[in-house]
C-alpha cells in the first residue's frame, strides 16, 4: 500500500499535475493513488522527488 493520495492532498496538488511531471498517463497515476497498482521503486523515488519528500513518507508499513 502507498500513501500517494494522502500526500497529494497534503501538498494540495492534483493527480493530473503529478501525471504530467512523471510523464505518465492520468489513468496510471490514478491506479497508484487508488492502490490498484503499485509504482515501481524507480517511479516511487521519482514521485518523492517531485513532491519534495522522503520516499518513506509514501509507503505504508504492512503491519498496520
């Protein structure tokens, strides 16, 4: 599971904006946000860099 949806809300940015910055389709980013699909580690790092946060803030531990 990831926290992309929560971080986007906290940063007040849209999925469309993130999709453009990642050079991915809106549908792909929406799949990440809805946790239907998990981004690759490379994409997770790109997302963290774009949002100016530590990559660990995007990840939810499995033991929750």
